C-alpha cells in the first residue's frame, strides 16, 4: 500500500456536489482520494491531481477524465490555467507526508531508520535536511525548532548542533539523534517527532506553500465551491481554520458599523472532523488528522 487515504468517504462526501463538475486533488500520493472522487463523477466530470513527488507518478490513473500534474500545489492556479481551467467546483488537500515517503528509509523522513538527512518531498530541489542542519546558523535553527517543532528547549538544541558540527558533519538521521542520546527514554519518541517535523517543514517550506495554495484555492473556486483540507498538526490546522473563517492568516478583517465582517467561507461543520476509533486502529497515521470544509461565499 503506497498510502492509505485518511477520512476517505467523509472528505469526498463533502467535496463532490456536482457530478459534472471539475475538481482538484492537491495531494495525489497513491491516488486513493482521486479514485474515490472519479467514482462520484459523470462522464462530463474532470479531475486534476497534483503531486511533486516523482514516485507518485507511478500511480497515475488511466481515465480520460483524469489529469496528473507533476507540480507542487503552490503552483495550483497557473498550472490549471495551462489546461484552460480558471474555475473549479471543489478542491481537496490531504496535507503532510505520505505513508510511502515515511516507509522509504532513504528519504530520511522517519525517525525509525538510519538514512541520509534528506526529507525533500521534491527530490529535484537543492535544499535538504543536511543543508539545514549543517549550514543554518544557531539563531535560524533555534527559530525552526521553536516555531515549527514547538520545542521549548530550541535554543539549547541549536547550540548543541552548532557545537558538534564544528568537528564533524551531521550527515544522517542517526548522527542527529545521537546528539540527544541524553534524553530520558519516556520523552524520546515525542521529541524526535517534533524535531523531525520542524526540519521537514523548513526543507519543504510547508507552511508558506500551504498559505499560497489556500489563497489560490479561494481565487479559483466557483461561488459555493468547496475546499476540503485534512491537516496533521496544529500549525497547519490553525492556518486552515483561520483562513476558512475570514480569508486571512493574521490580523483582523475589516468590520462594518455593525461589527460584522465579510466571510470567505461558510463552514460545513463548526468543529473539525476526526477519524473514528476503527480508522485509527486500521491506520495509525490517521490519529492526528483533522478535516475542515468550507463553502466559498
């Protein structure tokens, strides 16, 4: 299994309201969500799916209604225009790292395997985890660990890394983990998960890319078009929640004399949808997922 799609039925139920419509899957991966979307479309329907990972191209779907675009979804708007598409009925984004990327040890995403420090979703880009760890200065590293990993001891971690690399390059995931072997066993798993998350977000510019995609999604959605986003950590979810509320990532929207502001989306449900116990038991990577759906006003 390349990737077990999370919240499959719930997400596509929310997404597809017009079988003749045009839809986008921003994160094709193993094609699970895309296949389900296609099953809901008529012969007139269209689906455009995005994935920057070359491995995902091997999972392409042979269907005249389907187009797979080998691009980061930060290029959503321009890529669709190249196919003559300026408006769509719905957009789905299942964020985060696929099971395949975690399970391919040499990609360096997993804390379980010793692998080169890589973590690139697009293996063609130059910035990888090794460059971040060995080339960023202490202040940059501390900011990444604090803001992207939410690690309170960020300053000390950055200092330890900078001190160590003066004598020996940090080349592999095991090299990095050995620097923090002093941690108590009961804290190791959570710590490494937060540390690797922080580095991965920086390598792939995940939060900036997400912001760009959300803005473009709003631009190309038809009125009453639907945006469905599945996120896996609080940093992503906060951005999605705020954008669906008022179309902004920071600051406050302008209000009229009655204190009302113009909404960007109407929420399908006020609270995030999460997987049930059965899905989490079958797919442990679903346990942190949160799904939010907005209808463009």
